[in-house]
C-alpha cells in the first residue's frame, strides 16, 4: 500500500498564515522567543509530555509513525497526547505571562 506522508502540525502556530506574506524579521524573532519559552516549560510537563514534545520540536520531519516507534507508544495516541501536552504547556506559559498568541 502506498501511503502519502502527511505533514504534522507544528507545536507552535506560525507567525503568519500559510497564505500570507513571508514572516517578517519581527515575526521570526517572536517565534524564536516563543520556541525558547516552550522549551523552558517542557521539563515541567506531566507524564510522557516532555519526551513527546521534545521529539516534535527536535525532529520536525518525523511522521507520527516514526515518533511512535522511537518513543514506544501507539501511533494513534500521539495526536491526543500532543493536544493535552500543548494545553498544559499553554497553561504553564500563561501562568508565567508568556503567550503563544494561539487561541486557547
């Protein structure tokens, strides 16, 4: 069976829409700051979250199948676990006064 490789959603929202103009220097700088803030709260996340979010951040080209194999978890659980982990991260970021700008 020939399966197409679907792109994974990014842990952080892009500074501009996919159809919009290329990100400005300011947008890229903001993304870098937010990425650093996200990395700062990753160790504080519960359960499998630190491993999963680190894998997503460090190796953005991996598919969910590859991440599942690498982490020894079910491929079907990656999306829901990712969502819960990112929600926890958003709460931690908000508690520190940092925001991703994503609706939550």
